[in-house]
């Protein structure tokens, strides 16, 4: 019995490490109204009005399907006529670059007293700093959750991550959508 508890402990520690290393930050903003009840139905504005939240239409369809499937799997009902919640999603993608400066250590092995004549030789040119540049995209998936009866935002959730490889953008985006929707569901089902 004692051994079983340790295996559960190790499992949960490993699970915590794996979920902490995924690099998705969720920000909760724009809370005009509070959760007064548990909401049971929703509508996606993007689906009903044909608004694309992403520049890539194929990715937009996958995000829409993933978001709708996740909300329905949690127990919410899709209702386009009289929904408890109106949900709108959109994205923001900033192309950025990161510079990394690799300074040469002027005293690599000998400490500060020893002088290496080859290191500072102006003919060699190896005493300069080397700068490497990497490009990445800062991806934001934004969910606006609105209570139509109060006509106020319950919250705006922003999931932020970095995309370094274009071929992994779809997978990372769906992961951000999943985490953002899970954050909303935690608020919905834990509020009074």
C-alpha cells in the first residue's frame, strides 16, 4: 500500500513537470461581469457569421471544430437561438527575432592572471562577440466570452506561446486552444 502511494506521487510529479514545460501562458482579462451561475449552452459567433479568426482558413476550421468539440465534451450544449454564452475567437501573430550574444571568455582556462596571446591577436579576429539570430512567431489565441443577458464580458482569455517551426504551428495552435478552453471551463464549473 505504501509503495502504491509513492508510485502515484511520482506519476503526479512527472505529470506536473510535463504540463509545466509546454510553454503556454494563459491571461485572464476584461472581466466586466462575474460568473453568477454555471452556464450550460453556448454559440460560436465565428461559426454563425462566417468570420475567420485566423488568416489561414484551414487552421481556422480546425480551431473552430476543436473548440466546439471541447466545449460539448465538457457538457455544454451548442444553441444558436437562445445561448447562455456567446463565444468569439480570434488570433494575433507577431513575427519576431531573438538575438543571442556569445561573448568569448578572455580567460578561458587559466584564470585572470594568465594572458593568451592568440586570443587577442588582431590578425586572428577571434576576440569579437558572436551574435546568432533566431526567428519565431509570438502566437496569441484570444477567446471573448460574453453573457448576452447582461451584455457584458465574462472574460477575455488570451493563450500565448511561441512558434519556432512553421510545420508545428497547427499542432501548437490546437494545444493553445485546448488550454484556453480548459481555463474557461474551470471558471465556469467552479463558480457559484
